[in-house]
C-alpha cells in the first residue's frame, strides 16, 4: 500500500521527540536505504553493515531527545551516528581479529599510500577513489577510518597545518564530485 | 565566551565568501570538524544568513547523494530493531496512557529527602557529648584525688615543719655553751636504759632527753629527780609523749639527777628501789 502520509524532517523530529512509534517506523522505511549506503561505504561487508544499521536505528530512537535542530538537519545527525558506529566497528577487537581470516574487501595501506583491491566501491568511497592521491589518503584516513588530523599528521609525517588545509581542499573537491 | 566577542568585533570584517569556500562547512557536515571549529560555525550561522544557507545546501547535497545511492537492507533488520525496542515501546505506551499527576500528592513525596548528612552529624555530636561527659568525670576524679593528695601533703609538710622547728630549738638548747650535759646511765644491770639531762647553768632550765627508756605500764610514769645536798627534789614527770627534748622543772642547784618509776601522777618523794637511771653532774 503506497504511503499516503509524507513527513517533513521537521515533523519527523517533533514526532520522534514525542516518542511516536509510527514516526520511527516511517523513519526506518524511508531512511534505512540511505543510511545503509553510508555504512557500507565504510564497512564494506554487508552482514556487518546490517548489524551496524540495526545499532544505528536503535541509537536514533534512544537518543532522539539529544538531537538539536539548530545545529543541522536530522539526516546529517543520523548520518554521523551511522559513520561513528561504523568506525567503532572497524576499531573493535572482534573485527580486527576476524579481518585476518577474511578476504580483504576494503582498501589496504602501504607506506606509499592507498591501494584499492576491491572494485565494488560504494557511495562516497567510489567518489573518493577517483581523487588525486594526496587528497584520497587524507579523506580515507579521516572520514573512512576516523583518525584525527593530529594522528594523520604523525602517520604521514606531514605538518598538522598542512593536513588541515589539504583536507579542506579535498572535501571541497569531494563536494564538486558529489554534485555531479 | 570570549570567542563570541571576537567574532562580534570581526562582524563587519568577516569575509563570509572566503569562510564558505574554506571547506570548513564540508568537514562539519561529514563529522570531521573539531569542537572549536564546530562552535565557530554554529555561531557564524546565527549571525550570517549566507553561511547558514551554505550549510543547508551542503547538507541537502549529502542527503541527496545518500538517497540516490541508497541500498535496501535485508527485511530482517527492521524486525530485529523493532524486537530490540519492544520493551522501550511498551514503557512509552504505558507512560502515555496513564494520566500524569494525581491530585493529592502524599506528603512523603513533597518532603525534601532528609539529607543523611545531618543524621550523621547528629549521631557524631551525641557521641562527642557522651565522650566529653565521660572525660569530665575522669578529670574530676583525678582532680579530687590530686586535691586530697595535696591536702595530705600540706598537712605532712606542716607537721614536718613543726618537727623541724622542734629539732632546731633542741639544737639551740643543746649547743648552748652554758648547757651542761649529764648522762643518766642505767642503774640495774639487767636493763639498758639511758637518758640525758641538759641543764643550763645560767637559766637553770632542765631539759630531759629520754634517749633509750623502756616503756612503762599505763598506771606508772617516769619521774625526774635532782639530788640537792643529798636530798631528792622533784624535777618533773616525764610525759609519755616526750620523744625529743622535754622541758622539766627549773633546778637551781643539784649534784646529780635520777629517774624513778612512780605511780601515775607522780610522787612527792622518790621510790628509790624503782630508780632506773642516774648520773652525777
């Protein structure tokens, strides 16, 4: 049955904060695909990404109170919950252990830079893959891997200021790629 | 807070165009901005419409991109989520059904929670009070004991002082160059009595020291006699409490002294058979 009701983000926020379960169901139905994409771009493995997606929506329900509309859109808030949960998974011990037994399904790093071993890149990752090397590595390490700019500066042996400016440049380029 | 003032000061100078082109908005949306940068952006958005607009635009862009590349997850995921939240949902339902506040709230709920701190303070105070009282009793007892001892000491001191005075006086008497010392030695060989008479040749005062005299029965007493021209003259009864030097009768002239045992109260004439010591001047 086609959805008759369409909620704007503002309405959804209000309903969620009122703990309306119907609104939560609507949220899942409409937003899960987009968030799944965000998660897959970082995590790659579908099963694991499903687990993260589940965790993300539970968090969205539980933390709805803390969403502050003055700081950005509902989707941006959800997107960041999804990204953080994905990175947490990548950093978890269980993931680190199982990685060794698994076929590498994500990019691997050597001292020179980034080497993609999987063609099936999802969403943002596909876009980033087409960027120039020095931008690519910064976006990979910061967005997809969750390293701070300070950590990146040490890892790549580049001054922190350079990391900052270069990363911003990379994101501006990314914006252009997204627009297309 | 000082950062806001700085921004205020810069108000007319902020190149919003440059800020928008700096990439900070992109990093904020993607979750890559640090706390400082985020706070700065949020503040600038409130002040500058074009910055707010640029933020909106990039957010919309990222959302559109995510939706364009949306991948449908397994249907099972939704089930798992709803199952996991079932309890939470039920709780919310119950809270929504039941009317919120009953009209009469029992006093218990309104009363502020008795801070346990005060109970502890009260208990501690009582314990301190009891301890203090007990200590007071102890101190008082000590004081009383010390006071008593002090009294006793004073009394002892007084008596010692008195004795001392007596000895001093005695010393004076004995050392007086005008005083003759006459030893009265034991008459009966079985006994071992000794007394000493100190006779001041100028004042004619007679002092007796019963150096070593056997005790007499309670109905009898020692009596001192001065032998004057062959005749005995009463020189006084030796009181039982005479321990040091006792003053006897004044004897102007004598050739000898003797002590006899007489009936209590003394006798006008000596019982010569009861003589115990004698000494010639």
